[in-house]
């Protein structure tokens, strides 16, 4: 059985998620797990569910290697889990299938290259942010709770509990306590 897994880093990437699901469906995935969470998040419930779901002889299919693993270490750990379950991995964008010895070799090589590219990208991003800060163009993320401080106090004064205020304003409970008078 082909089992698909699709992931985007943010909820704003709906087109990317839809494209992944379409690709997975086209190759014959009978079940597709999907989530919108950063790969660096500590919890990836749908990914964990997909790994748990696959059985002996199944193939886990992903659109790209970056959808499957966060690093070469993570790649190795996840592949070991799949191998222990006698499940192969298929990566669509690079036509890789771990059902073959060549596929296993390519997986390790491409996993290392993928991690190298990510580290270079993060380094360039850091340099760009430092440059923008030096030029006064980068000030970081705008504080959302601070802008809602008046509304926080208004809701608290009306008798609403801090947890309810946080939910109502889509902010953290700690922010409610931080900005109350």
C-alpha cells in the first residue's frame, strides 16, 4: 500500500499542501496524512501517525525529502524506523525509492546535501537580517499583544477570565497577564 505524507510549514501555504496531496494521489496513495507545522516543531502528530500506520510491505511517499526529515540525523532515525517495519520510502521530486540498494545510497547522499543547503540558507538569512538591522530596516515581529492591551484590560474588567481573553484575542495567556493593569 502507498501511504502519503504532505506537510507545509505554515497554514498560509495551502496551495503547496494541495499540490503535494494531488501528487501523492496521482501516484496511487490510498491514505494521505497531512499537516501544517514547521519541521522544527517538537510535535508533528500527523507525521507520527503516518509512521505508526505503515505496515510490512508498505511504501511511505513524500513529495520531497524536506517534507520527511529535518536533518541527516532525523533522516537516519526515521529511515531506521521504516526499515524495522519493512517499509520503503519514496521521494517523488527526486525519483528516489529505498526499495533498491541504489535508492538507499542516494537517500544518504541527498540527505546530506539537503542538510548542507539548509544550513547555507540559514546562514545567508542570518547575514541578511543582521544587515537589515544595521540599516534600521529590520525591527523584528510587531508585538501583537501590546497593540491589544486596551482590549485585554476591557475584557478583564468585564469579568472575563484570562484564558478566555487570550482565546478571544488570539494571544497567549501569559500576554494577558503581562498587559493587564
